[in-house]
C-alpha cells in the first residue's frame, strides 16, 4: 500500500496527532534559535497562553525525501505521545504550519556531557551512580512498553533545575522490540545493533550496552574509540572485546557494573530492570547530589564567562590606547596581565578575538557529528524549579549568546543602564554551557554536518543493500514457491492422468469380463439347446427303432408259436411276450433318458469348467496388463521426479550464486565507500592540522614580539646600567686625572663605552636571532612531530580498516562456502531421499505385484476346488470332467456339440433287443 503524501491529514489517526487548526506563531513568542537537529532548528520559546517555557523543534517535510521526513515526524510524535514517566522528557504537542512541524517539548537545563565539558574532568562515582540510576529507571519504563531508545549517551541524558534526570532524543527510537535497524551513534552502539546491518535482531539490552559506554564517557570524559573514525570504530565494537574502565581510583563495584553492562553477548547482559538491582546503584546518594553538581557547574560557567568577558574588555582597551598613542604609546607588554594569561588556561588556544565577539544575531550552529554530540547541552531557565530544557535531535544544541553584549562592545565604556539591561536579559537563561563551548560548536558545525552526512549516506547505503538482499530473497522465495507449485501441479496432473488411464483400463477389463460372462451364458444356453435337440432326435430315432423291433419281434413270436397250440394258451403267450417287450422297451427308454441327463450334466460341467479356466486366463491377462501399465507409470513418475529434482537444484544454485554475487558487489561497494570515507576523514584531519599549524605560525610573531620586547627591555636595562657605570667611572677618573689629560681619557672612555655598547648590541642581535631560530626550530619540530604522529595514526587506522575489511571478506567467503556446502548437502540429502522413495515405491510395486498374483492364483484355485467339489456332489468325477475339458479343442462350441451328438448316437444305437433273440 503506497504511503500517503507528505502533510496529508486524510487519515483521522494521523490528523489526531497534530494541532493543525492553531497557528503556533500566535501561541509561542520570543523564539530564539538555540541549535540545529538533523531535521531542523531548535528554538527557545514562551507560551503566551500559560506562560510556560518550552523548546520547539521545527522540522520541515518538503523538498527531497519529503515522504520519508513526514513518516519520521509521525513516528516520533506517536512515540512521544505514548510516554509518560518522571525520567522521560515531557511532550507538549505538535503543530503544523507551512510544511513545517513544530514539535513542542519540555525545556531542560542541560545534559550530563555538558557538565563533563565544563569541569574538564570526570564526574565523581557517586554522581555517575545517581545519573545512571535515574536514567536506567527511564529505560526500564521504555522497555516494559516494548520500546527501544537506541541512542543512549551522556548528551541525551538531560537534567532539570530540581535535579531530575530525563531521557531525551527519541528520533532514533524503535516502537517495537525486537528491532533490526541500523540506528544510533557509532561510539555508543551495541555490537548486535551494528550486526543488524546485515542480519539479526536486538532488543532493549542494546540500551544497556550504551549505558555502559555512557558510564565510561562520564568517567573518562570521552567514550572508547572516540579519537577514531566513526566507521572504523564500528568494526572495533563488533569484532573486538568489550571496552573496560581505564586506570583510576574507581571502586570494584563500579567496574563490575560497567563490565556487566558491556557483556558482548546480549544473552549474558542483564536487562535494564535487572541492572537496577546492582549494588553499585543501590548505594546512590540523595537527589541533592545532582542539584549540587548542577549548582557547581553553573558557578563554573559563570566564572569562565566572566573571565572571558574581562579578557576581551582588556584587549579592546589595549587596542584603543594603542590607537590613540600609536606614535609614542607604551609597548604591548605593558598591558599583558596575569588575568589574561589565566584566561588562556581556561579556554581553547584557537579561540581568537573575533570568535569571542560573535554577534548575538549570528546564526547559531551545532555540531552534528557523533563526536561533538556527547559534548552538547542546553540552556535552562531559572525562573522556577519546574522549568527545564528540551534536548535537540542527536543532542547537539547551540545556545543563544548569553554574552551577546560582547558583540556590541564599544571602545568607550558602556553605560551602566545598558549593561544592567543586557545582563538582565542574559540572566533569564540558567545554563551549564560556556560561551566558548557554544562558539566552538558553531565553528565545528559545518564539519560535523559533513561527517554526519557521510555517516548517514553510509547507513543509507547499508540499508539499501539490506533491502535489496531482502527483496531478492523474497523474490527468490516466491520464485521457488512458484517453481515448486508448478512442479507439484505437473506431478499431480501426471498422477491424475495415470489414475484416469488405470481406471479406463479397469473399466475395459471389467467390460471384457462382463462380455465374456454374457457370451458364456449364451453359449451355455446354446449348448443346452443343441444337446436337447440332439437328444430329442435321438429319442425319436430310438422310439422308431423300438417300434420296428417290437413289430418284428411280435411277428417272429407269432411265427414261432405252434399252430397246434390252443388259442387261449397261444393268446396268453403272445400277451406275455408283448408285455415283456413293452417292459424292455420302457426300460430302454428310461436308460436312454438317464444317459441323456448324465450326458447333459457332464457336458454342461465340462463346458463351465472350460469357461472358468478361460475366465481365469483372461483375469491373468488383465492383471499382467494392469501391473505392466503400473510399472510403466511408475518409471515415468520417477523420470519426472528426477527431472524436477534437477530443475530445482539448478534453480537453487542459480539463486544462491545470484545472492552471493549481489552480496559480493555490496561488500565491494561498502569497502570502497569505507575507504573513501576514511580517506576523506584523513584528508580532513590533515587539513585541520595544517590550519592549526598555520594559525600557530600566524600567532607566533605575537609571541616572538613579546619575547623580543622582553629581550629589548633587558638590553635597555643593561644599556642604562652601562651608562650609569660609565658616568660614575668618568666622574671618578676625572677627579683623579690632570686637566690636560682629561680630554684624552674621556675620549678613551667614550670609545670603550661605544665598544661595549656595540658588543652588547651584537649580543642583543644574537639573542634575538637565537631566540627566533630556537622558536622556529621548536615550532617546526613540534609541528613536524605532530604531523608525523597524525600520519602514523591515520595510516594505522587505514591499515586497521583494511585488515578488518579483509577479515570481513574472508568471513563472507567462508559464509559463501558454508552456504554452498549446506546447499550441496541439502541437495544430496534430497536426492538420497528421492532415490529412497523411488526404491520404496519399486519395492512396494513388486510386493504389490506378488501379492496380487498370489491372491489371484489363490482365488482361482479356490474357485476350481469349489467347482470340482460341486461336480463331485453331482456324482461325476472331477478328474474326468477336468480331463475332458482339457483334451478336446473347444474353439468351436458348435463342433463340440456335434461331436457330443455323434458319441451319443453311437452309444444309443448299440442298445437293441438282440439279446432277447
């Protein structure tokens, strides 16, 4: 779903986050720019409705990447609206005006890093414990809400007037836990956050690591690896052992607390809730510890600013006096005071007059680099205890010029009323940041922006690389799923096709069997009919023959009877013979009928057994056909599975090769970018050193002039001493010398004085030359040594970066080999499983073939046994029936029937009355 246009409030959920109907310019007045964040400027302001002091961060969401900026604003506002805790900065609201969001926040006094910067020394252990305890309570609250801060450092831990610790800067925070984004400030990042650029996730324990680094920052004034390039530091953090507290009189409890926070593995690191129970935090002092620390910091800031002011006033007075007395005015060393030399110890040597007299109307700037972010702070307001300051994005705030009246310093002393008026305005701000710190950050602002932009570009590149990899992985996963679906569909279609073919074969076989059964029934009926017809014919023939024989026998009987036989006796004999012939004929007909019935049953049993055997043969043919077809289908299935395996294997290798090539390209681009960034960093460091050396050369004449003035003063004193000695010697000699010799003596003394003055002048010139030579040599040697040290350090960082890149490259190659090996193992295992599956299916088919054949034979044998048993029950010999069904050829059932009829005729014709004759 596409994201809405920047500034769009059509979504009621988004519209509810902002006050878009109110004009913030009419609500907030006295806006003063106090810093810059990564999204815009930060202002001090007053709410005319409730008279509340607030901080406003103006964030523009037009121009390049407008939608991304708008989404970041929505994310930060949503995050802040969900927070309400004593140790989390308060959110006041967000207004929209002309493509700019006015994010109104609580106004705090300053940050923990400001205190370290002002005092130029670490905090006390009890102060660190008090600050960490309250900050961890705020973190524990965030983590219980399922959120991650992701940018914990001293610059983001703010302090209020009443000593309350506040967590600020939620521009990098995550609304969900775990997260997998590469976000934060490099020197404070946890290893798992750095590794999240490529893979992995992290949770709230990453904030605990940052808290451990913050403890080292408060204890040593700088976080570990602070003098190293930010991107080189990332490699150190991710691959080296965790940092520890350096030397110092720190307690074992504090050291153990830091070591617990900086456990390399997140699983070994305590959560924010658990670390609050550490004995280092259990003994935290009362809240007055932080209040006293804030008050001491305020006093130190006030003293430093006053010293700077006095120094600038004296310099201006010297310039005025020198201007008025340029011809015969006093030397500059007359105005060199102890105060100014003391001031030099409290300010940076590179701070010049012009930078100290910056106009109040100059554009304030902030150091957005990760280095200066730990040294930034806020101004506060001392009107009441509840007033506090809001911390800007990435903790880099600049202040309004508290000593703004410096910019309007006049050679003449300003009036008391104007000073009082300006001081009253300046005292509205209670700050723990010196003017020098603000000025320094203004000077470093451009460099910081460049470094931040460089690092932001690096993070954007890594994020783009990660996104491309994820897109390719998603694409390949989708492609693989589609490929598998296509193969599964093809395989299922083939299986379905085979099922249809087998069903078709079974239907054809069933149809053939039904047809064969019907045909057998028809043939059996036809056979019965033919046999019945034959028997009827035979029966008629037999009846005719019996009648003829009866008539012949009757006539023959009559002929055989003697005519002398009485008629009654003769009639009795004829009747008896006639009854006997009829009885014999009746018995012959009964025998014929029995033979016909037996013959009919025998032929039917023989016919049925023959058809049963033929049916069994057909079943065997059908079974052989089915099994042969199943074998062919199985071979085709296996061929398809092998082809699918080969295609899937090629696709997997191609996808892995593409991913690894993309990863290699990303790694090459990343290493090239890191090299370029390191070289830019080296060039910038060398350029800054050259500027410093040029400034030292530029400032050297002033120092040499002061020393030359001192030597000239000594020379002047020596000359005056010689003159006094010459005058005394002259007076002494003239008192003891005759008047006529005085002129020569005076001349000689004069020459001697001139000679000694010339020697003294030569000594003066030699001292000046020697001093100049020594200063130049000392400066040159110092600068050369400094340049050499910088060159060695930068070269060491570059070599270290190359070593880490080589290590990363080797790890990537090892990962690629491991992925290829794992893929080969998966492919080999899948091929083995496929072959095992095919062997199982072949074995199953063989077992199924054997089982079906055995079942068919068993059933057929049982059918034949049942048939033979029925045959025996019918009084026939199963062997004779079986033999008769096998001996004859029964291709033509009609000829079979005809053969049977011949056999029956022969048997019936053999039956006659000849035995009676």
